[in-house]
């Protein structure tokens, strides 16, 4: 399902910074995205949502700059041009609860300047079908479940075929079947487009993304392919019958043995690393969650 | 379907207005507006209850309370539960705000006219100063809501704005008449009070006009969301 990287950079960010009071949410973030799905990983408070909000033009940065799809959002004309080709799913999407799913997505389509009524209504039907909400399209949003609302928000992000899609934890609150459906959708969306996907689910990144960025404390700690991130843990994951006190992290697996990551002792039984192992080792020292 | 964005006409503002009107109208915080409007009319109607019409100073007090009630309703005008989801669309928040104002301004003017008509003639104070005070109070509510939207990420700023407006009104009551906004027509400071109301009106309109557009650059470091008080939200990360 992993999407392929194609072509030159579609987004280039240089030294982005943003502070909230005394908190430095972004601290000199530079990155480069190409077409395809890029995963953004990081612990809570890493600055993922802030970075996505900046790249989606929801908040301007204090410092630094970026261009996306050739548009510079530092100017009014550039921001408008970028927004015309942008789809954004925020971390906590909001709705007018009295609107039906169809009415809300139609409203967003109007805000995306799709003024030809016939084409717009066809497009709204298409995206609601894509997120499997056709049957409840006439239901008021306040009567929909959390997972359904999340899909309404995804439909709103997808409407108008955006060239740059920013998705902030889109699989939160979804059951495994819905998550698989989401992965298919996002993989399709990544074909020929630039998709930036923030998630806590390393398996989402492993299955979907051609590139991955690891963010911690407002800084980029890794940028590369999922295979590169996984390779960081090569030779640093081992199995033992007891939790190794020298391991950075260790947990009992379903088989009863312990899976440890860190610097293995001599003669340890090495295991095949996963992307999560590489991620945890990349964050070593950056987050208390690593050793929790 | 890749080309929908291309095949659907990229609209000019005039093309957008027609489809945009129904959803923006439906998205208005009608409960807050109608509640405040209804309470204001009831309040103004109390001047007709006594056997003898109250004097103009009591009428002025009732009209001030009525104007404050209406302004508390207007404090909710910029509430937009879908703010996060629609924040980055080409038709941005400022244009939608202007549309909301275009809906509400004539209704507010009609409401104020009804309030004045409900107040019996002997009780009704001079219309000019009373209307100036009502407009200043309404614009103060809108300016406070504009500040809340501009400097926080909150989707629904009405409650916080109403608290700030109520606080401002309480402070105004405590300020001596020679410096304040709530004098009476018998005060020697009455003319100066009207000038102050004109300043309030001008300042709040200017502030709302300046701070409604979305900024292109972040603010200088050290002035982040949350500085306005604990009830104003900030981003989760």
C-alpha cells in the first residue's frame, strides 16, 4: 500500500519557528516534501499539530518561510493560491451540528469556491461515497458517531481534489475496519498529490508512507524513508526471558518473552527491527514516553 | 474526478455570494441572538407596566440595560463551531464575518427601533445619545469578540466575550461621572460623556476592522495565545 515518491520537492520549509508565550512549539523546522504520503511522527507535545497548522496556513509562523506547490503563503495572493489547492483535516475538527453531513461538506465545497452547483453536488456525493457515508448523508451531524464525524471531516478535506492534503491524526477514534478503509483512501489520495499525515500509529506510517519525518520538541530529528528509520534499530532489538535493565525500553510480548531495544548485551538473541523500534531509538532522550 | 476543481467554476465573490448565503445564515448563533433580543424587548416593555410613565432618567437606565442585553447577544456573533475545519478555505473567515454582519446589522437596527417604540414618550430619553450609547456597546461586544477570534484558537468565543463585556460594564458603573460613560443629562459632564461614547464607537469599529483580516506573519515572540486569560484556549501542541 506504500505510495511511491515522485518528482521534485512540492513543499520546502526553511527554519520555521513559532512560540506560544514561553513555549517554543516549532524551533527551526526545515523539511522537504515530494508527491506521495509523508508521515509525521512524534510524541505528544512535539509540535506536530502546530507544524501542520502552519503548513495548512491556519496560523502564520513567527519566523522562517515555506512554499508549497509553488505558492508562498507569506503573501496574501500566495496564501489564497495555496488554499485553493489545499485540503486540511484538523486534529479536532469542528462542525455546525445542525447541518447534515451533506450540507456541511457542501458548505466546505462552496468555501473552496466550487460555485458550479451541478459539479459541486456531484463532487460532494463522490467524497461522501469515498468515505462510506452515503447512507447517512441526510443525517444531522450531531446525531453521527465520533468515527462518522471524523469521516465527514475527511470528506470535507478531500472535496475539490486538493493537490496538497494535510491530515492531523485522521485515524483517531476509528475501528480497525474503518482504519483500513482510511488507509486505502489516503493511499489513493497520495497518488500524484502531496499528503502530509500526522499520526501516533507507526503501522500507519509503515503501511502508507514513502517518507517519514520525526519531530520532537519542535525540531526535526529524522527525515527519510520508513526503511531508513527502521534500519536505525538494526542490531539494537533483542529478546530475553527477563526485562533487560540496561534496555531503553522493554516489554513482555504475547509469547511471554521480553522485547528489548537499546544496546544489546553480547550474545543476545537479536530480533528483526520494526519502524516503531527505529522511532523509539530516534527519540531516545527526547521524550519521557520512550522509557515509560 | 481529478479535474473537479478545474471544471467547477472558480468563483468570483459575486458568484460565491448566492450559494454562501444559506449556510452562513444557518450557521448564525441564533439561539443567543434571539434570546438576547427577546430579553431586551421584555426589558424595554417593563417601562409600560407602571400606571404612570417613569421619568426619562429611569428610562435611560432601562435603555442602557436593554442595550447591554442586546450586546451580550452580539458577543456570540462570531461563534463558529466549524472554525477549525473551515479555517484554511479560500473563502476565509473575514468574508464570512462580513456576511454575518450584513445579516445582523439591519435586524439589530430594527430591534433597537422596536425598543425605542416600546418605551413611552415621557420615559424615552433623547434618541441621539441613547442610540450612540447602544451602538458603542454593540461595537464593544463585536470588538471583544474580534480580539478573541484573532488571538486565540477558540471556535466559540461568545461566552468569554460576554464575561469581558459584563466586566467592562461593571467597571464603567464604578467610574465617576466626570470621567465615565454613564452620566445623566443633568450632569455638567454630559457633553463630555457623549464625546467619550463617540470615541468608544470609533475605537471599537477601527479595532474590529483592523483585526478581522487574518495576519500573514506571526506576532513577536512572547505574546502568545493564553495571555488574555485562562478561559481563552490555545493549541493542543
